[in-house]
C-alpha cells in the first residue's frame, strides 16, 4: 500500500531553525532545481511555455545568492530583523545594485568562481557587467513576460554560468563558516 503524503505543517515543524544565510542558500538552491525541472520540461513536453518559469526560477536563484553574500558577514543572523538591525539592505531586484552592496572580498570570490566556470579571466567589474548582460533584473522581466508584445530572448549559457559560479562560491563560503563555528 502506498505511503500517504506527509502534511506540510509536519514537514515544516521538522525543519528546525537556521541562519538567514542558510535559508537564502537553500531556497536559492531549490529555485535553481525548479528552474532545471522547468528547463527539462521544455524538451520532454515540447512546450516552450516552460521557458519563462525556467528563466524566472534561475534568475531569482541568482538574486537570492547575491543577497546571501550580503548576509554572509553576519553568520549568526537568524532573521531579516537581525540583518536590518546591522544596517544591511536586502531590498531590490536589480543585480548590479545588489552586487555593489556586497563586500569587495566576496565580489572577488564570485568573480574568481565565474572565471573558472566560464574559462575566462574575470574581475569584479567584468562580473558586474555579466550581471547587467543578463538584463540586470531578469526575474522581474520574465515574471511579467506575458505583458510583452515581442519575442524575448536571454543568453541562457550566461545565465547558467552565472548561477553555477555564484552557487559554487556560496557553497565554499557556507563550508568555511561551518568549519569556523565553535
């Protein structure tokens, strides 16, 4: 006999507490995976309407990873209120504006990760330009794609490389924090 689906409240109650950086990383990872599933559905179903959700999910994952790098200097922050109390602004969707608020040392780590993924030497300014090349706020653009009159495109390999590079850089930072925890 098949096992019954667990109640969502039951699953959430088992999640426990986590830091804000952990929540941002994990949710970004989930959006990235949802984007991968939507991308696969394009080819499995031959339904191009999955493109917008794929791009939107991956674009939002990038935004969340940018915000992850804003909060990573505060590893004990549990809530947005904790981050607000230290003056960190998590608002906004525009990649370049969020990126500009990230500490330069983390910007360098992101750019270095992108250099490896894209197999092209990338400094922090060049990486910022790559974010702008994605449209600078593709999450907002693609979530309202149905309002557009023309066919829209996006550099999908660039989107994938930016997302992968940011995810890898974030993963390294998470491991560093865990290793340095008392």
